């Protein structure tokens, strides 16, 4: 309810209460986890429940302490302050005051001058809030660093990894992954983007050209009502189980997809556990992104729908986040045979833009992760030093983009519109790993769609009963 309207006074007060009391509840959870872990019957519990569940509790114990409760309350309040600031921000564009999701539909315009105007308005408005954005983040970095040091860590990085329940890889493995992306994928993406610039007749590829893939503008889908009807037809075509799932979602009105002021600016899927009911929030803006977000979040919801029936221990119904994002990002591709229902004769253009966008996302996701690692390794950095570090890393991961002359972005502040950096530290490399998984599912589906779907279902049915790496290997993916 709070994300549906972040200025609703009742739910705003409820959110403030959760910010205050949440860490106390986490401390009770910690006591519960410790009782299980320190039990003389631990071996029997592990056998009856799952070794993974107890490993999760171990990480919970390593990420929480009664001594940091006050710091966690402060962190929660800062996170809420950022979320409300971004949700309430309006952008003046051609006589209208637009929330950010509605402004960003112009970032995909076929007209280059319109795209530039969109990014100038975006940058100018964000720059007007620079002092607030810098101040919130500075306080977040320091409170997180303080918590880590109180718990005996050198810095927040290790605590952040414990929070994300990294069970099967560490910081060094992620660094190697990012290096491989720079070596293998950045040159491919750079070549594709510059080839695309030639197709579009662009000499110098700038940030406001990065959302467009095909001459004449990217394809737009049918309207909202037709889109949901097409989605039902699509999931019916995929089988009885997906069809039943999506029908249930529609009948129970488990969506809020209209963009409006003061609504949470991103998209997510959550669940009302008591009712085994997923819920999806999105911000439709009339671009192909509406189909992306619907199939993406429906991938999360579908996985929850399946795991609630196949995983005995409820706490293990969802894997860690890179596994969960594999559910959603793969669904974007496995629905491909039905994309014509949304795009008609423009389907080929959508397929090209969607696949290329998936590939070019991976270096950007690594950029976000690398930036966070640098920030928490050097919490003493000033706002200007952080911006310079972002620009330096942009040159490594997205060398094809020119930021010159753009307000906000030109000085390296573009990271401030990425809500994960503020709200969910170290939750972003997960998307990169999941995208690598999704592209494997997609490649297999082009050879044998039925086999790809069987492997996807085998992955989903296991929920979080294995580590991410073991889940991948269980369906013969890398």
C-alpha cells in the first residue's frame, strides 16, 4: 500500500513504524536462528529440514547483532527518505509535470532531439536535488560502514555479502566474473552499439541514444487492456499450468501497473504468504518495456506459484536473488513465440531490441556492482570523488557512450537514479548472473523449445533448496 501511494498518510505512518520496529523483529529472528544453530539436535534438524536452511541461518547470524539495531533503524529511515524523494519527483516536460516512468518513454523516441530533451530534463531535475541525494547516500555509506566495523568486519562489503546470503561465491569470484565481462562482452556490446549508431545515422553515440535500437523508433505494444488479454492468450498457449496461474492473477486483481505521481518508481513482485497470492507492481508507459516488465515480474510470480506447491519448507521456496532473477529474466525470453500477440508486424524489431538490450545490460550491471564495491571499500570518499569513480568505471564498462554536455550525467552523478545502489547494496550483480542464465535458456529454446521449458520448470520447482550454482548445474547450465 505504501508503494502504491508513498504519500498516503496512514501507510506512510505504517512504513515509519516498520522502519523503527523492523530491526527489533530481526533481532528476535536472530535469537530464533541461534537457537536452531546451537541446538544439540542440530544434525537432526539439518537432516529433517535442509542444510541450505541452516546455512542461510548462519549467514543471518553473521549479518545481524543486537549492537547494530539503532544503526539499522537509521539506515531504514534514510532508505525511506530516498524512496520518497524519488517517488515524489516530477519532471517538467513540454507543459506537463511527469513522474519519471512517464518521462522515460521519451527516451525511446525515434526523434533524437526529443530523446536529448528528455535526458536534459531528467538531468536538470535530478541535479536540483543533488545536495539531498549526496547527503542521503553519504549518511547511508557511513552508517553501513559503522555497522560492519561494530560486527568486526573490515568494511561493509563482507557484511553486505552476508546480507545477500552469498553461499557459493565470494568477492573474488565476482571480481573475476566482472573481468570476464570486460574481456568478452564489453567489446561485443560496443561493436553492436556502434553498428546501431550507423543504422540510426548517428556520428557520436551519446547516452540519450542508448535506449533506441532500430530506425524509426522502437516498437510499441498494444494498449493496457489488449496487453493483458494477449498475455492471457500467451500463457494459455504455454500450457495449462501457466494459463491457470495468469488467470488467477487477473481474477484476483493482483496487479498495479499504471504510472502516476507518488507511486514507487520501479517494478516488483511480492507475495501475500497467508493467501499464497503473488502481487505485481509496475509502471507502464506505453513502450516495449511494458511487455518486458510484465513477463519479468510474472516470471517471479509464476515461480512462487509453483514453488508453493513443490517445496515442503516454506522458507526455502525462493532461492537467493540471482536464482530468483533467473526465473524472471528467463521468462522474458521463453515467452518469445507469443510476442507477436503484443507487437504484430513489429515483432522482429522487438525481438532484436530485446535481445540486444539483454546483452548490453550485463556490463551496466557489473558497473553498478563494481561502483558499490569501490564506495564501501573507501567510505571516506567525497561525493565528487564518487562521481569521478563512476565516470572512470563508465569508461571501462560502457566505453561507447559519450556523456559530454549532459547535465547531471556529464559530471558522473548518473548512478543516483539507480535505486538499488541506495536501497539494496550489492543486489545488482545478481541480475548479471541471471541474464547469463536467461541467455542460455533462450539459446536452448531456439534449438528445442520444449526441452528449454522442461529445464526451466525443473529449475523453478526446486525453489531455494540448492545454492545458485547447484541449481544451475542441476539443469546442465553454466
